[in-house]
């Protein structure tokens, strides 16, 4: 029997009910593993002390026959999601001592479900990056190969789940920050439809792009965690009601759209081969593969790197050293702002704030921001047209497996990491990354992911497609 | 082409101060980033007018406000400097 921390949500919930283990034993297994392995991996920025009252309450609920599968399950939270009374730093010096004054809606929902929180996980500062190298508190290492990054920005959450330092975790995804780390660590990562999950209590990066979502060891776990956190919320006016978009009927056989022209020279040959192999297996299982054309996708990353920094520069304007966060004092009020911000933000954050200030400035807003916004709309209509002929759209989550530390020190090469994932954030459509196999790098087998996008509110189609891929992996 | 002076001005607008070495580095990087995002210029957009989103009231209806003061201490505890429940800031108007 595997150690309790290595279980999935489904298996752990079962073990708690068949009395294979108690909530306390499950907690101890996760917390002990976290304390043992964190010095090497740096997945957690803080491992919380045991909450005896929460453990006891969860145990009682389970014994009383509580149906919530998350009851008593130890989870990890990305450091940009507020848990009242705990530090939420977004891995920035700016908020190193900031204590959350309220629970994020997703945290409130998980608390109500009886879930426990092991700790807060490392990330790229303010979720800006694709490797967790931009954390103010040191990078996180990939448990599959510690010379490599776990991806980012939710790299701490991904490493914590992949190394079994918790049962599952929440991350946030602005341009691929859940799906890319999921691919790099062999996990399932879901970015829900924009508005499906409340952003109340999520430290904002790009408000029209951000979504909270699960990082899990299985597709079924992803569904359970997603179902627990989703739903419209009066505290986030961008959340959407069920049934806002027309329902998607999926038959037993999926039509999987593949935009061949996008999977070209930029993708490693062995990643392409694994991708084609999975498509073949899906075809053998009775699903059909259809060609789709998404010509504007080649401009998606450029549009993203205009819209995202514009929103970053706006959102991070609130961090001025006056009301909370890092506060440095100069001779004038202006000096207070400038010193606090200059000392508090790391280099990548500064870069994106300045870039955002540029694309929004008078004289450039039409050429950059408005053009990017129009491209976004065009992209959405292209995807909607493509979905008339297919249920989901598939491509590799990333062009390559996890890279080594420092390999992408030039900002543009790091930005190109997001080339496949950003489109779902721009269109607001849900997307998932699920492990599709391994490729060899320097003697290590590294996981790679297949990425599915579905129409708005089509999460169910994603779970079906991802489960089908999961079957090909275990068969 | 971005110049060091451009980046310096943008930093000032952003309430940020960059060191000389950082200014030069950012200026160089900006050129490559802007060259990349400039591919948007070649994107042809359909001439038809863009679809306007439906508007709705996104403000929360003020039904039952929370009791006054229940968050005050939690929020005030985050202040860099406080006097009672008040946030202390620099005096900006001088009395002479």
C-alpha cells in the first residue's frame, strides 16, 4: 500500500471512509513529507502548523457520513490566494509581511467542504513567469529532475503535488501558469472558463485573464476540486451563471480538432512524436481527429504580451507603500511611492509594469493595446467557428519538456514558453493539460502534456477528453 | 527603437526608479520585446464593426451591509504607521 500522502483525492477520501487511515494520519503523512522534502524543492514558502480543531471537525464529519470528498484532504494553496490570518506574499518582497484580512471565495468554499491546508506554495513574483525563477524567495525545483524548473508561475503548487507533499493544490493561470507546470511535472492542470471560478481573494495580475484552478494527480481529482470551487459569486462581478453559454453535447466519440499549422518547427521532434502517438491511440479508441484552422493564433502571444502587461501595470499601481505592503520613506510623498515600489518589486515585475505603462501611453494605445484587443476578439470568433466542427482542440501544452535553471534568462525566450497556452486566456475558454508521455533529456525521462481547449463552459468535454488520454497512459 | 531616455520616462510614470545598468538592460530588452509584439501591425482585422458586449449592472446591491467596524482592526494592522485607527501619511500641505 502506498504511503497516504501519495494518494489521489478519490483514494484518500475512500481510505478515510474505510478507516485505512484517520484524517490526522493523512495530515501527518503530507506534513511530514513536506517538511522532509521542502528544503530541497522549495515548493512551499510556509508550511502551516497543524490545525487540531479543523482535523477533529473533519474526522467527525466523515464519521457522521459526510459526502464531501474533500473533507479531511490536505491541499496546498498558491501564495497569491488569500487565507485569512496567513501571509499572502505573491512571492514578492512587496507583500512579504502582508497578512490576508479575509478568505478568498475559493478558500471559503474549500473550508466549508472540510479541506485542510498544508501551506502556501512558491510562485513567480505576482505570477509573472514560467519557471518560478522569478520568486523573491528562491526558485522551486522540479521533483522529476531537480536540475530543471517545475514551470510557472504555479511551480510551487505543481512541485508540491508531484512530490506528494499534499494531495492536490490550487494554482492560478493568467497565460498558462497552471497548465505549463502541470505538463512539466506530470500532473493534470485545469484553467476554467473565465468567470467560472471567483477571483475574489486572488491577488490580481491580469484581471481579464486570471483564473484559479486545480493541479491534481488525476483527471477525476481535477473535476472534484473544480466542482468544489466553481460558481458565481457576488464578490466577483465577472463570475458567470451556469448555462450562460449554450450547452455542449458530447457523444461517446469525440471530435478532436488539431491545428496542424501551429505544430511546426518550434516543437521538439520527440514531443511531436508523443503527441501524434496519443492522437493515434485516441483514434483507435473511436474518436475522430479533424483538421482545424486558427490562423490568428500565430499572433496570440504578441497580443497577450500587450494586454497582460497593460493590466499588470494597472493592477500593481495599488502597491504604493502607503496602506500595506513594503513601505519605505523618503523626503516627499512621491519619494515614498517610488522608493517603496523600487525596493519591493523584482526585476521581471518592474519590466512588465514599464512595458504596460508604454502600451497604454498616449500615442501608442491604438497601435498596441487596441490592436491587441481586436486580435483577441478575432481569436475568439475563430475558435467559435472551429468548434462547429469539433468538440475540443488539441496541441502539445509546451513545445519542449522542463528546461534547466537559467536556460531562458532572456525575457523574450521565457515569454515564448506560453506560446500555446495564452490563447485560452485571451478567449476565456477552458483548457486542460494532461500527461501524454515522457521524453528523454540527459538520461532522465521528463513528462510532457497534451492540451485541450473547449468552448466556454465546456469543462465537461475537457474532463472526458482528458480521461481518454489518461486511459492511454495506464493501458 | 527605445532609448534610455524613453525607458527612464516610463519608469518615472510608473513610480519606479531604475539604476543606470538596469536602464541600459531594460532598453535593450524592450527593443526585442517590442519587435516581437509589433507583428500585430501585420494582422489584418475584419472591417466589420466589433461586437459590443451586452451591458449589465455589475454593482452589488446594497442589501445588508456588514456591521460597522468589524474589519477595521484587521485592515489597520497592515498600516505601515497608525495612530489609533487612522493611517499616518506625510503632511503635504504646509501651514506657515
